[in-house]
C-alpha cells in the first residue's frame, strides 16, 4: 500500500475557561472590543501543572481509542509545537513515554500555526514511502506560557490545547490524505514571532491579515486542485483558527460555497499548531461531516509559512 488515510481524530482542552469578561478585569479590554476585532468569546487555559506533552497525550489517547488501537500499533509519533520548554527529550518522545508506545520514531515539527498540516504531510510521506505503517500526528501548544498578559493586542487571542490524528497506510486508489501544498515567505517571517528570554509571542496583525486574505486563497484553491477537486466539492474547510476576521473572508475567497467552515476560534482562541486538529475533531465529534467527506485543512502563520491538503473524514 502506498497511500495513507486518517483513521481517527481526537482533541483535548484544559478545564479552565477564560472569558472576555474575565480578561477585562486583567487588562484594558472588553467583550465588545475583542469580539469586534477577532471574534473570540472564550479560550481554555492550562494550569502550571499541565505541560504541553500532557495536553498532547490526552488528545493522542482519544484518537487511539477512536481508532480502536493500542499503543503498540504506532511506529511514528510527530508532534507539531512551538511552545516546548526543553530541547530534549522532545515532545514526541515524552508523549510516546506517556502512552507507552514501545519504539517509535519520534520527532517534533516547529512551524508554529502551520505546524499540524506540516506534521501531517511528514507522516503521510513516511507512510507512503514505507518508513512507517501507522503514525500519531499531534498539534499541541500552551500559548498561555508565552504571551504577555499585559498586552491586550495579543493576550486576548491565545488559548491552550491539543488535537491528534491516527494516520495509517491505505491503498493508493482509495482517497485519503491528498498531496500537500506548502511554502513560506521568509522575508516576512518577522510578522509572527516567538522570541526572547523569556520567549514572548508578538505579531504584526495588519500585515498578517493582508497576507492571509489576499495571498492565501489561490494557494488553498491550488491544494484542492492537487487532490483532483474544486473548492465546490469540499464538505468542510478547516483553516488555522487565528482570528474570525481572517477565517471568514479567506474561506469566502477560496470559494468553498457548499462547505462547513470551522469557527472554533470563537470558543478556543488561537491555539497555534493545535487549532486545526481541535477544530477538525470537533466537526467529526458533532457529526457535522461524515466519513469519506473531503475536507481542506490549511495552516498558516509563523515564518509566514503555509501548508494545506485535502483529507477524507475518518
């Protein structure tokens, strides 16, 4: 078999919910100000005793359970994250240890908000090449650790969580994970940053908005073409959940007129690499899309990187 498919998905978010009203007691903002600019109502915030690998482990365990698999079935773990504190052991090794996965290849991918779609493509390529038979692909970030909670332009945006997918080998003639279309704009990489000691998240919001809403629609349409589909064929579009004011015009310009548009950002905020798998998992969980439906996953953000592929709903 030299194809791959998503067998199951799962997600996890911390129990603590931070509302706009609560944020207004911490920084100079209001529910009206936040909703009018980014469309976020709530976000989930992890506690000091909830590290990134714990969030990732919970999401991965749910995906494994949904696939009806045990940890011994996994031979590759890929974790997309930009909020790992330590260099080694990496998040993938920590998650594998948490789940008692016996001897997987374990790697992290740091492409910030486009991390999950890059990680999914990496696993897809490994499975197609025969280097792996079944992979756990996880997007997990704890953005609350790297935001300046006195800066109202960024602290209102972020949330914490993780989402995961089980990727397995499939016949190449069965639709599964489509070809990835990925790239970046390195000269504009400064527009989204996690820099310094301690590391802090910052961005040039207007530059990111203009880039996302003008440059990305034709790239997303081209990702559909690589899968042999048109935007009109899509059952759902799951964009990086950055800001509702980016998601809605971008989805409209892609032209997916028949698709469900994921708007999880309203309840989860921007969870960086976790945003796409969380939103995708919720659409599946709520029954808003059905098994076999074509779904465009499209990540974009840090480095001004992007990656998108059409996948079939598990």
